[in-house]
C-alpha cells in the first residue's frame, strides 16, 4: 500500500464584515500593565549628553487634545445691569449660567438615561451580522486526482494533473435574538437606578441652592468692600485735613512737630486700610464674576449700599423642622441606604436561575468554484439556511461565597449610610441652632455698632473743634480719629456677617428673611456723615 500525501496551500483571503446591533452594547477595553524592564543602575551621563531645554520639553505638550469648549454658549450679560446689580438678579444669573449647575444637570440627565437602559432589559436583543469576501486555495497531489476522486481517467484529461485551484466568493449572514424571559437582577437593577436618579435630582437641587448662597455671600462681600472703600476715603480725607491743620499750628508756633508725627501716623494707617479695602473690592468682583460666568468683573457694582437685609423672626423649633424637611442631603443619605440594599439583592440574584429564549438564523451564499478546479463545477451557486430556537436555563450553584460576601458588604454600606443620616440630622440641628443664635445676637451687635459709629463721629467733630479753639491736645484728636476708624471697620464687618447669617439660614431652612423696619430705623445710615466740614481747616 502506497503512501499518499497531500500538501494544500491556501492563498490570501479578504473578509468584509458588517455588524448591526439594535441594542446598545457596552464595550470595555482592558489593557494590562506593561512589563517594565528592571531599573538600571544609576550612571552618570557623559559630558557630551545634556538634557533638553525646558522650552523644548514644553513644546512636546503644546496644543489641545481636542476642540476647546467655547464661551459663546452663554449670552453676554448686559453692561447696563452689571453696574447696578441687585442681589436677586445676581443669584438668578448664577443659577442659570454657572457651569457647576449645568454640569449637575447633565449628570441628572445621564442617570435618567441609565434608568432607561435598565428598563430596556425587558426587551429582546437583536443582533445582525454580514460577512463576505473572496477565498482562494491551491492543492498539490502526488497521485492522479481522478484515481482518488473516483472519476474515470479515460477521456477526462486529468490523469496527469497534480495541482488544482479553487476560487469563490462567500457571504455569511446571521441573525440572533436573545430574550431574558426570567432575569432575577432586572427588578433590583431598575430600582437601584431609580434611587440613583433621585439622588442626582437632589444633587442638582443642592447645587442650585449652594450656588445661590455663594452668590449672595459674594454679593455681600462686594457690598462690604465697597462700603469699606467709601468710608476709608472719607476717613483719609479727615486725616489729611487734620494733618494740614497740625502743620499750620507748627508753622504758627503754637504746636510741636510731635503733634504732626502723631497725626501722620494715623493718616498712614488709614491709607493702608484704604488700599487693603480697594484690593478686597477687586477680589470680591472677581469671585462674583466667576459665579456669574462673566469675563468682565470691573463692571460689577452693587445697586444698593450695605444695609441690614431684615431679621429672622421664625422660632427655633420651626426653623429646625423646616431645615430637616428642606435639606436634600438627608434625602440623599436615605436613598444611599436603598441603593445599597438593591445592590445586595443584585448580588444574591446570582444564585437564582435565568431563563433565556435564544433564536438564530444562519445563511451562507457561495459564488464561484466550490470544488477542485475546473471543469467540474464552473459558475457554481449555493445557498445554505440554518435556523434554531431554544430555551436556556442557567444559574450559579457555587461561587465560593463571593455573591454572599458582596451582598453582606453592600448591606454594611447601607448600615453605614444610615449612621451617616443620623449624624447629618444632628449636624443640621447644630448648624441651625448656631445660626439662629448668631442672627439674634447679630441684630443687637449691628445696632450697637451703628450707635458706636455715630458717637465716635460726634466725638471726633467736637474734639477737633476744641483743638482748633485751643483746648485739648493733639493726642485727644488722634485717639478720636482712631476710634472712628475702628468703629466704622467693626460696624461694616458685623453688618456683613449678620446679612450672611440671614442668607445661610434661608438656604438651610427654605424660610424667607423677614423685613425689619424697626432695625432699619434704629440703624439709619451711620456711614453718611463721616467727613469733617472743610471750614475747620480755617479755624484757629
């Protein structure tokens, strides 16, 4: 019996594929860590090798990795309103324009889309694929082809053939449909995504409220800085007036240079405070411009001066109850409990069976020579169809306890969220109690500060007149001037702190700040009459 050997070489084949998926697929590309060579021993560089220049290295990272987001998505704010900006208008613009709020909204929409994807698990998945391309093959034989194939040698002309070729085009189409009739994770996944949507909604609401609070606080800071600049300029003018008066008295020989130096010291201190206040104005404008998403901070100017916003007339218990019902962070902690409980049910669903209906339709189309070379099957055509439908039941009987341990961990996370909720409730109570106490005492502090400014202003005027009339010393005038500077600075700071406390209480509880006409009448405008009359310069 002779040995027969076959050597078959297949030529290159080209494959064209087209895949159509009617349901979204999540493709995760996982790239493992690259194997790095062991660190070489530290060796000194040759003298001829020098590190590149810094500018050359920085040039390697030049350019933007993608299209930069433009600022033309938001319309420019009207300049005529920026110069007379109110607190309510600033808060409304900040909520509508700031990228932080818009980002929270996009996250909310993303979680809604995830919930829609969870609901889509009720529907079957339909996949279509189509592949096609030319195929070629070449076969070598060490015996007559017809003897092996059973064809008669006589008259066939193939008795001496040793090489045969085949070439054809083949197309393969496949349609697969998969439907999870029973899926134990589906219900828990849908509820988990519902909780995540509510959490994202709470985050969006919290972001809007925080943005409004930040804007109101930044507006109050701008009012405080503007008031400090205005009063600082008037105080510096008073210092300059008194400084010139002291110089005149020295020239007349009725005073010593010590009086001039003392007044000059006060002048320089107040000038330093004025420069610091001007710096605070620029900082406050920049902070407010960032919240308003506007590139023109220099145009920002409050429409009204720094005055009391009102009073907090709500009772402490009412404020606490309103805060507990208003704070979305408490709802988020409760939703975190439910989310972790749903995750535990998803883990435990591993041990429950899943029933799938799987159907498949397979089609193959061939055109060309489907067997060994001409003249046997020239211009052949073939179609092959194959269909299947089956029910598949799968479940995990043992996984080493991974699902149970993961479920136990999720339930521990739910318990931790419950403890966090209790801690947050205590924190809300503490914050509200502290803010209410600050608001109540702050009202009295503002009234006392206004009276102090009025008294210091009157004392300065009287002391200056006594000094011009020849009574008293320059030390009395310097002390009066220092007292009014301190009184004005303390009043502005206390009033800004009081207003900020009111807006924080409103943010925490959702209750409005109540008007307080009695406070406005008692305070008045103590910063209006700080400037000394110019006629005092001519008094002797």
